[in-house]
C-alpha cells in the first residue's frame, strides 16, 4: 500500500494568532485610531516568554516560498464589506456591485469578485484616501513559544517591507535557503522626513545584524522542512493599520459594526472632531520613504531584474504605458536611480516584478 498521491505528502501548518505593531486608542465619541508602538504587541503566549512589550522575537521563516509566508499586495477595505480589492499596481481583483459595476459598498445588495481590473495607486481614490494600502502579511515560526504553527504580523511600512524582502534575498544568496534558520526579528528606530512634516523617529521591523554567517551556515546544512502554511488572514482590515475614521467616511450613514464596537455617541450639538494628528502622521510617514530607503528599493529592483531577466522591450513598454517615460534595462546599471525614475515609479515597478515572480513560481514546470 502506498500513500495517496498529492495528498499524503502535504503538511499544513496552522496559524496560532497575530502580533501587532500598534494599539488602538479609544476616546469617548470618537472612532478608535491606531497608534504605533516601539514594541511588538503580543498575545499572552508570547508575552510569557519575551515579556509584555518585547522589542525582539526569535523567529524562523517557515518555508522557502516567500510569496506564501510574506505576501505583499495593495489591499482596500470597507467598513461594511471588509476586503474589497487586492491589486499589484497594474491589475486588481475587486468586489463589484452587480447592479452598478462600482466597488461594493454599504448600499450593495449583491456583489461578485471581478478579475483584471485596472490598478494604479496614482489615480486610485481608495489609495489616495488611505482606504487602500500596501500590506505585507508576514507569517513566522517562534520556536520557543508553545504551540505548533505560525504567527502573523501585518505591516504597511515601506521600510519594514524592504528590510524583510532584503533579508530573504540575502539568506538565499549566501546560504541557498531562508527557511528554518534561527533569526532575531527586531523593532527599531529610524529617522524619516515625511513630505510636509518635520523629521521624526518611527519604528520598523528588521533582522538583527549581529548574526554570524558561520553559525547560520552550519544550520543551513540541515534539510529544510517541507510544509504548507495557511493563507494569511486578510478578510478584515488590520485594526492597527487602517483607521476606522478613514473607512467610515467613505460610507456615511451606513449601519456598521465597528471593528471594536460602536463608539459612544458625542454630546448633542458637538462637532465631529478630526482624527488625531498622530494617526494621520503614521499614514503619511509610511508612504513617504527617504532617499536612503529609495536606494535600498533600487537595489532590490535590480536584484529582481537580474533574477527574472525580462526582455528589453517589456521594461521599456511597461514604463511607457504607466508613466509615459523612456526607460530601458541599461538605466538599471547605475548605482542610484536616475532622476527620471521617481519613487512612485520604483515602488509600482517593484510590485509588478514581484507579481511576475509569484506568477512564475505558480506556473507548472
């Protein structure tokens, strides 16, 4: 008797819970808003091992396919419909009202998911209003915490996403793999200069740099595990990334069950107060990387181009179609991005390359 083909060899890892990068602040008569923290907001099981406010966690990436454990998409949410759109900066899959053809809202009776919809953050009202954001769903193992499964961390920070992607690429380049290698995930400060604001300190995820390659090389000699992890939890907006007021203003008058319960009613005659400035600042700072971060992203894009080896004409056609600018592969030979390639172009091109990489990985050989 032999095992069942394509079934008996599948091992699926459960998701144990979520780790957050901020807390919700609730005040009478107001929508809760997210406030970033300088520590990981962890459930009791992790707090018992690392403390109530850990700034470092001992982790492992669970598998080799980063498109599974570190999914990255542009995601839009609605207070009444939950997840309404998933895109890569070029095309998207959108929840559409069958009667109007518009994105589903609180007035929608019936809806369907529609593929191959146009996706361009520069002219998308959902993105410009912060109801759509880039989100990485990072799923990791924490070996010293009781339980067999992965923990999910959601982030929309440009810096955190670039840092995680860079470490995955570096591990694979040096050691030939990234899974089941002991790493320390840390939350540390950097200074940023958001457009129109003063320089400030924000906290981003990174892998600690005091790791000895010689130690990692020994671990890399051991065979990696073969397993499947569950799809990330994405149907509801991460409460620490999407302020409720931002989602609520798109559906005035809708009867909505708040992510944390309905806010207390304001005093009669009182004017609605705007979202606290610190909540808006977080949205802005994560969308406005410094030139240094842009240079890091430039190197990541160059590495992806080297890996995917697209034809010259495809790169030129992509930039001409989306930004009406002449760009060719030779432009990516320079150490820093040329002036004609803006930060937004680079981010969108990066998303497109990642989508291409993921599509190739899913294509049967």
